[in-house]
C-alpha cells in the first residue's frame, strides 16, 4: 500500500512542468509551524501533488498571530496544516477558536499537528474545535499526509457547495418575494431582470419581451436601461440587433437561448408567451441555470395574473403616466390620416426643452407632474386636436386643423408658466410641424418627417420649424458630414493647432501657455469650422474619442515644449459628453501619467454648461483632478446661466472672459462686464484670462483693469505645431 502511495506522489515527474501549465486554479494550503524545517519538509513532501486537476499553493506562517493575519488576507485558503504548540502551549487551538468564532470561517479544513505526544486527548480536540484531523508529526508520512489532504479537500468542497446552494435558495426566495405585488408590467419586468441577474451573478442589463396573443407583435414589456424608453414598443424598434435576434430565436426554436454574452429564457403561459433577455459577463453554470428555472416558475405565475395582463394591454397602447396613446399606438393610428389629395391637418410634434434639467434638479416626481400639466394644457388649448399622444419621454404629438393653426397663439398658450406642486415653471419648447400633404402611408415615416423638422429647430436654436423636402436634403448632408468626420478621424487627418496665451502683467508679455484647438482640414487647403463639426461630433457620439485624442496630443506637445526649455502649460477644452464618461478623472490622470507630463502643465477648460449639467458630479471630478495637480478654467465665463454661488464650490484656477465682452472695447463697450469678471476672480483668488484681444487699446484697458492673462489675434493666431515652435523660438 505504501509503495502505491509513493508511486502516486512521484508519478510522471518528467511531465510535471507541462501539467502545471494546464492547471487553471490551486488548492491553497497554509502551513503554520514555528519550525522552518517543517515548512520545507511539508512542501517537499507534497511537491507535484494534484487533486482533480488543481495543484497545491502554499502559504506560510510561523506563529498563531501570523497565521490569523495570513488567513484574513487570503480567504481562498482551504486547508490549514497547524502546529499546536508554538509561542504558547495552546497557540494552535487558539487559532482554531478565533477562525471559527471570530472570523466566522467554517469552511476551511484544519489538520492539527503536534510533536508532543499526549498533549491533548484526540477525541476531545476534534469534538470541541471542529477540526478534520489530529496527528503526531511522526505519524504524518508522505502517504498519510496525502490521504489527510484528500479527505480535507473533499470535505471543503462539500461545505462550499452546501453554502452556495443555501445562498442560491435564499436568493430565489428573496427574488420571488421581490416580484410579488407589482401591479404594472414595467415595474414587474424591471424587478424580474434585476432578480434574475442576481441569481446568475451578473449585472442587471436586460429586458422582458413578448406577445399578448398568439402570433401578435412582440412588444417590450419592461427592463433596465436603455430599454425603459422602449416599453410598449415593438421589439424591432430597439437599436440592438443581438437582442432582437436572441429573443426571436427563443420564440422560433421554442427553447432557451444561451451564448457567451447573454442568456434568453422562454416563458410559456395560458395567456401569453414571453422571453427574458439578460446580458452576462460569463456563461452561467449548470447550478445557476437550475436555480433560474425554479425562479422562472414564479415569474410565469406573475405573468399569468389577469391584472397584469390587463395592464399589459394598456402598456402596449397607452402611456402609463398620462394615459394618452403611446408611440406604438400613434404610429398605428397616424397611417389612417394619409390621404394624398387632402391637406387639412398638421401634425405638431412638441419637445419640452431641458426636461432632463427639471428631472435632475427638482426630482422625477416634479418631472412627472410637469408632463401631466403639459398634457392638460394641450387638451385645454387644442379642443379640436386629434390623436394627442405621448411620443417619447418628453415629446407629445397632436393633429390639428391646418386652417386654424396659428403658431404664435399656439406658442403663447404653451409657454404660460406651469404650476407644478410648489413650483412655478416657465418652460420652453422645440416644435416640428408636418403638413398632411407630406404624410406617408407608413406611420413611422410620417413621425420621422416631423422629427426632422423638430431636430432642425433644435439645431438652429429655433422654437418652431416646418417640414419641407429641403430639410431632408440638409439632414442627408449632415449625416454625410458626420460619416466623413468619422472617417477622417479614424485615418488621422484631424489636426491640433495651438494659440499662445500671454502674461499681461509682465513687461515682456511672456508666453505662459497655449490653448489646444481642434482643426479639420478638407484636403483642399482650407478647414471646416469647429462651430460646424464640433456639434456634429457631439451628436454622433464622436466627441469623447476625439476629445481624448486632443488631450493625448496636448500631452505630447507639452512634453516636447518642456524638453526644449519652454516652461508653459497646454489648455484643452472639455465637452459635456466627456464629463459624463465613467471615471473621467481617472482617465485624464492616466493619460498624463502615460505621457510623463507634469499635471500642473495641463489645464482643462470647461464651459458653464458642463459645470451646470450635474454640479455634484462635476465638483467631485474637478476636486479629484485638482488634488492630482491639474488646473481647471471656466471657459466663456458670463455667457451661461449658472449661479455665482457655485463658483465657491468649484476647485478652479482661472476664469476665462468670453470674447463677447472684449470685442466691443472701448468704442461700443466700456468693459464693465470684463471689469466685473476680473474683480470677481480677484475676490475668489482666481486668475483671469481674456480671449479675443485684437488691438493694443484692448490689451492696455484689460491690463489697467487687472486682467492677468490674454490670448487673441493681436498677439498670436492659432498655429500648427511647427509654427508654434518657431514662434516661441523667435
């Protein structure tokens, strides 16, 4: 028997290295003994041993106190080879007691070893201290040591599996309880996705979709972001081909669908069939899928509830908050108004401007009350209106008689302040109008035409715009420009130019910095204006990538300037979408570290719109950047609508006076606003920099007012990298 164990220990010694490379995990073993030789002997005796494809990984401690420290740092340890007598006669037993009672670790298996025979009765120790084995060190031959470990590891596995099963069953009970009591489908669907994600150990990203009746259209019942805005809409309206394909496969094949990235569960019931789509970071194991099946039984019961089915019918065609027809209903109904020979109606699409600010600033409850107030206003002011619907989160649509539609009277009625709870709100709107003669046989196409007019109104900063065929041409031009911008950016055709910034209070007007400015060459010797392409980049979602690239170019430039002996900083503009990127501050810091640039030499310029978007998040982000060393300036200060009280909260370095307050000095503008900003900056301990300085007279006046720094064509225009280096050299 002993020889067989010896053969097991030393089998395939030549292939040990290869087998270790294929091992994906370890059994972690902590050896605790005050004798270093015991550590060496134990490790030597167990070298090359594997159990179920996993090798042993050793941790070492030389006292009871040190053992507790190692265990607290490595909860993955599954076996404890523990000496009884170390710094005290019962040091090992004290460790066992603390592991069980104080640490609450009942999974780790413990094998006590002692070199002093008869120190403690074997049965009593095992019974009172929950250990696996109690052996004399002289008893533990290599074979017996392997046997003891094998038994202990198997016991550890069983305990872990029982704990996991207990936890999973608890999760199922909690999940089943959590989905009870919901009386509307959206909240029920959201709860189902959240609880199912918890059972599968993934993040809650998914939806519930299905059909009310056999062969009916598949609708979105509920789910998490970004599917909340599609509730009640057809599945095909989701901008995610993977979701559509997996749900459809689930129905077509009448079975669950699973990939490395998602799981789609099929639910069959008396009144409906539904699918639950959930994104997963890694495929669920067999046990998780079994627990999910148990939970889905309760989900089926909830879906079959007649009250939920009735609510579901409303969700499919009515907005839950306003009880108006929703987008899906509108698209179905508007098609019947297509009559090519008639032009007696107009479709008016109404978007509440800055509705998100109300939601974020005053709370969702106030936002909901505002939506109800707008609905009531439309019903009151448009008694002849037809098909009044809530098309989107903050968008309403209504059909009105063309002959009686007066856009001025309509706007006047719509913008009368709203009493919303304790608030009186003056709201602004963007409106798109489409004539019946332009309607399409397809309801979705008619809605699209009105949205073209609405979006044009937003882009042109207008309140109302009428649809015309040339708007579609403009839209096509705009989309073409976006595609070209994306292509040129990917091909590295964009450029960064730099405009010097100078110290106004020094006799030599020393260059103290420069602003990085994005340029888009056409390839024909000229450039497309940033006023044209920056908004396009923001709308297309490109501005985050482009902004990061500009920051990287600025770091490269600052590094080069520093190597040439120019001690100047580089300022980079930051847009609202960039600030909304998760961990933006960390991204900026990492970029600076990667380029080995002094943080004090990189400045971020943010507009008031960035600051006011989410003030608490912005303050936290800017504070993190300031503590790292990055300076922050408020760009175009005074042109927004922010409260001055926020300036005291923001960790700023300077205020940038907008060119609008400089260009008229001294003939059309006395410089009063510039003086006010300079004085404000001085009292807040902030430097001020004026942009758009074009004459010596303007520079002299700003110097006299106490302005610290300037930039503008009078001193230097924006220039390419090579020109900037030549400028600094001269």
